[in-house]
């Protein structure tokens, strides 16, 4: 979980350095595997992510990253991370929140709630801010889900004050997760 401790710092770095990355991007806005489907909103760009096997790692591995520049200093990212996990959804949420707070930057969890996804799968939504410098702080929304084998964390992040809660929740709303198939 060392990677999780660096998450606020990584989100901040991604937000400020993604302007140079569109050349490494493609137009495929979806991610699919045996239990996860996500479709990024129109107008976003999918960035190349080094191939990894999240099922062999206990740390959440980015499997898809999407970026959009809404203005000169308004870059936003959506990151889908998956990692091997054994436990419960509530345990995953607790671990995720603890990792966020121990990440080295000031993290303030503004709101969290247990929700039911449109297909009936339980999940947690977490809204938080990180960073201490004016103009450098990041606000993020996470959807935290457990598919019976893996942790799935979908994050929408941008500069604090640059987007509404509705913007983030709408962009995250196409995530669907089912229990991981037993035959795999």
C-alpha cells in the first residue's frame, strides 16, 4: 500500500504535468475487464498507461487514465486503479482513507457515503481535498468498490474550486462493477 500513501502527491503531479501528454494518448474512452466497465465522458483523452497485471499486485495499479484540459490552468484527470484485495468493502474503504491521510500531504475528507451503484453493487463515494499551497490544492472524488477479489478505485481529480460535485459524480457514473467471475 506504499503507492496509496503517495496518491495525493501523484494526483497533484498528474494534474500539473498532463498538458504534455496528449501525444501519448488514444481515443478509446472505455475500460473493460471481466468485472469492471467504465466509459469516460466525451471530450476526454485516454493516456497510455504501462501494462501491468493488477491481479498479481496488492497495490492498486493504474489500468486507465483519462485527461481533459477545461482551461489553461484547469486540467482534470480520471484514474482507474485495480489491485488484489482480500477483505470487505468497508475494510477497503477504511484502508483507502487511512492511506490517503498518511500520504505525506494534508488530506481532508469532506464527505463519504456508502452508495448502491445502478446495477446494485455496493460502493463508497469519498470526497476529499489534498495539498496546502494556495492554487496547488487538489479536490478529488473516489468511488471505492470491491469485486470479491480486487479493489477498484475510480478517481476524478482537479484543482480545488474548478469543478462542482455534480461534474465529478456525472463523470464517474458510468462505472459498473460485478463480482469477479469464479471461473477465471
